[in-house]
């Protein structure tokens, strides 16, 4: 109980794969122009929301950045180092701290070196709500159903 119980809940609620968003992924060897067209078709926003991965996470690129590269170069030539990541199973508090530390609107979640997806503030909030509701209802976290702003 208490005013900070939500913060305490962040410390004991682990990140689960169901909490993640799965953004479009580009291969390191993919030509930049081809990747830009494909990522836009898949609905990737213009910002730093595309991921370079070949099974393992190697970094991130922005769709606009890839498009501006034109016909030359590959996605790997443009990839930025991944600074904001946490392992699956880490507490939500750790993910939130990494987001704040890197001023990021997401944090990559890894299983070893394998990229699982990203945790966004909306998904973090949803996971926290699901944890609270699961305790209140006496059920497993994955059994909790509710309307989410992230789904709207």
C-alpha cells in the first residue's frame, strides 16, 4: 500500500514477450533503397524504429535515414549502436530506467543476443496494469483482459 505502490510494482513485474511490440526489421546486407521501400510498406514510422537484425540485434536505423541514403549502401552501413536494451525477464523498473537514461521512447528486449521486440511506454503501462489486475483477480497475468489505449 501507499502512494508509491505503482513504483514498487515496477520492481517486481518482469518483462514478458507478450508485453512487446514487434517493429519491422531490416537485414544488415539489405540495400538501403530496397529496405526503405519495404519498411514503409510494412508501416514503419519515420523515426528510429527500424531494427537491423540477422537473428541477433545489431542496432537500429530510421526509415527516413535509410531512404536518404539513396541507391548506394546497405542497412548495415547506416546502423546505429543499440544503447537502450534490457534482457527479457528484467523488471519493468529496469526498462523504465533505461528509457529515462537514454531519453528513448522504447527499449529493445533481448533473449541473450536474440532480439524479441521493443517495450514502449504504452506497453510498459499495460504490463503494469495487467500485473495489478492479475493480483486483484487472483489469476495469472496473461489471463487479464482490458481495453488498452495502445490498442486504440
